[in-house]
C-alpha cells in the first residue's frame, strides 16, 4: 500500500519533484507494469474520470494517458483537436477548464502557450497535469524518461546523459534536465546548433544545483562517452521562419555507423515523433529503446501518476 505523496496535487513542472516523489512514482510504475503484464487491468480508478484536453497534436502522450485510465478501470473525456469543442467558438482556456472540471476528477492539458497549465491550475478545482505547455515543460514525459533510465542504470548519479537536437524548444529536454539535476554527480552534455541552444536561464539554474554541463555543436565529441543518448526533433511549429527550419532540421542524423561508436551498455532515447533524425537502421540496435521500452513505460508511469494523484492511498 502506498500513501501517495502527490495526492490531489497538480503536476505542472518537473521542478516540483523530490527524490522521494520520484522513488514512489517509479515503484508504483513498476507495479503497474506487472499489473498490465499479468492481469491486464485493475480497478484502482473505478468511478474516476479524466479529461484529456489537447490543444496541440499528440499521439503517445494522449494515447498513453487514455490507455492508462482504461487499464485502471476509469473513464475519460477525449478532446483532441479542440475544433469540435466550444474553443472553436472563442471560449477561453479558463472557462473550458472550469467546464471539464465539473465533469471529471482530473484534467490532462496540452496547450501551445508556456505557463498555460499553471493558469489552468489556478482556475481548476481539480488537479491539472501539464502534458506540454508550449516550449515550457512536459513533466510526465520526464518521469517516463527517468523511469526508462533507472531501469538500465541502478546508479543514476554516476551516468552521463547527452541531449541532442532542439534544446531551445524541446520541452521534454527541459523537464528531464530538471529531474536529472536532483542527482548532481550526473554529467550532462548539451549538443545543439548555436541557434537551438538550451535556454541560458535554465542552464544557470541547473548549474547552481551542482550538475556539470558541457555544451558543444559536435556530437562526435561526446558520442563514445555517454550512457544515455537522448535525441530530439527540431520543433518546426516553434519557428516563425520556415527557411531557417528547413536549413537546420537535419543538423543531426543518427545512423548505425555513428551508433557503433557508442558504449555497449548505453541506451538511445527519443520522445518521438522523429522526423528523420534517427535512421531506420538504428531501430534494430539493441541500444535503441525509443520504440519499445520508452513508449510502453509512458503508459506504466502515467498509470502511476493517475493512481497517486487521484487516491490518498494506492493498493496494487
Ligand atoms: C514531445 C512533445 O510533445 O513535447 N512528444 C511527446 O510528448 N512524446 C516531443 C516532440 O513533440 O518533439
């Protein structure tokens, strides 16, 4: 039985997690994995309803939250692409939030504006889970990424993680870097073109926690030394000038010959979608976990988050 550390809490930023929170979420996610593998479902969330309110496209986050709710016996209101909701009539975010808060017990929100989840939480009597607020954060993705990492490296504090790609706009990187900075002995390499560098204010904040960061444009400088290679797509929707996007979109392309330089026990992660930055030959490499574990873990971790936010105690 788990006495939830995040009962009734909004999940807005990866900064809100302590090591104890992480430990509990990881343990419960492990149990959820067993539930799905052995008995397929549980009734832990019977009678609860989740609204999935997505103003931006999504496949994995949306699908895994809904699947998580279903595996736990709960119901859901699916709003993907707000075209068919009153948002298209001009309804404000706060009115929409208050509406769905009256029909459901928790709201999972994806929205293009940074800070939108925080605003939603101020108006919502029910917990809000930030499923991506523009270029801001994506805390549930950080939890599933962290879970995937801990599954491979029991001593998270001694590893080297290399982030590659659009580090300026990639919210999954922003959130995962925040989580990893709770382990100051970790080394983090930031590999990006000049114009897509990790936000300097965030970098300063994380450096203050004692983590050593190394910034470079050249993947070949660090590829042989890392334990986790976390590659991301260039975020087209954040560019006002598409010519620049076209020039830069394939700045890094991971191929099997580059992967052959990596440590034998390293792992390759990607939050997906990929749009050309990992070639198909890399999928067959045993170090690639993006299409397998990382994706499945999304569902287990979201089962854990939903169960812990919605219940004071969780019996599984
Ligand atoms: C990411 C996102 O939406 O931030 N996708 C996801 O949730 N797995 C990454 C991306 O869109 O590039």
